[in-house]
């Protein structure tokens, strides 16, 4: 009889313990669902690359169970104010932009140093966190016709400076005057004595190069047309005059504290992006005329 009572007591205790565990798990699950029911507002700047990357963030968060509100096409001049004013929760930013345009600090050229600086200052000044930065660098550069590059053996800006008198420059006007444009290059590499220099609209530069009306033009390092390496060569800034503009997510501290798993979700996206990858994605939109949402979705599925 005593053994029977003991068995009943143990069984009852197990049932109570299991019930409590199931209740706790259910409560935790409900709390997790409630947390993720809060919509995460992802902002993006008003150009192709930022739209693609913002969409990648959105897809990753939705896959992780979050509701996402997309806030696209915010002007670059106001997107920082948008997150500071809590109109958005996260957006793709560039380390060089944070350093120079937002913090207005001195020029740095080491990617890790730039990232560490903006991460520390954004946390201190704005209660914003920079998640991990990607290898994708959308910085300033110079592009040369592949034919001219091959003929003169030009692969770097040092090479370019030696042969500038043989090359026609397709300027955009302001690049000749801006402190971080041609003057910055000439300070380090030496004078660029072009064979000729004419001002063209930025949107026409690749047509100008393709039609052999010029040999060299200013460019951004992830422009979609740069996938055509048989036509255009992006020159190496071998003396690192220009600062890095690595892509990275910026998120409000309050949101990250409430949803710490967001960091791991979004960092996986950053780790999948490098300069060649971003350039190829931009090309699908800007050259092949695909929709950025479709391009982002296809790429996201490819890295799962």
C-alpha cells in the first residue's frame, strides 16, 4: 500500500512539474510572439543600392518572424534625422558618410578605424548602434576605358598619374573643385595633367566612355555598369586617398535592446555582401532593368 501511494505521489508531482514547464514555455512563446508583433520600420535612401540592401534586411527580419514596415526613398540629407527622430528604426548607412557628413570628423582611410570611430560616436551622441559592416565599399573612384587601360598598362591611380597627358577626362565639374575630389588625389599622387578635360552630366559618363569620347571618369565603386569589365576598369586607389564607405546597418538602441536577436539576423546579410556582389545586384536593376524587390528576393533566397 505504501508503495502504491508513493507511485501516485510521484506521478502527481511529475504531472505538476510538466504542467508548469509547458505553461512557462507557452508564456515565453506568447511573449516572444508579442515582441515580434511590433513592426520594425526599415528606411532606405533614394538610390538603387540602398533600396536593395534595405529590402534584404526586411526579408531577413520577416523570415525571423518580425513584422516589417518599409519606408523607402528617404533623401540622404534627412535620413539621419529620421532615425534620430524615431521615424524609422533602422537603415543601411555608409561608414564614410557617418564619419565625414554626420560626425564631421577628420578623414580616416583604414576601414576598421572608421567603423570603430562611427560606432563609438553614434552610440554616445545619438543612442544608435552600428551593427557589423560588410566588405561592400561604395566609395569614390575613377573608371577608365578597358582599351586605354590595356594599351597603357594602367591599373592603379599611380599608373594613371604617369599617363594623364595621354588621357581625356570626363569631368562632372564639381569633382574638380571639391576638397575630396581631384584636389585630394593630386595632393597625394601629383598633378593630373589631362590631355583634355570636359564636363559631362554624370548620367552620361558610361556612354561617353563607350563611344570613345573620353578615357577616364569619376565613379562610385559599386556602380552597376562596372560589371562590364571588358569595357570599364575601376582603378585601384593604391595610396588610399579616399575614405572607405562600407555598408552597415544602423539601428536605434531602444529597438535593439527590445529585440537583441535582430543583430544576428542582420549581420548574416552584411557578411554575404562584398563590393563585387553589390555591383552585380545594382547592375540587375540599373542595367538589366529588373525591379529591386525581385533582385533582393532572388539574392536572399540564394544565400539561405
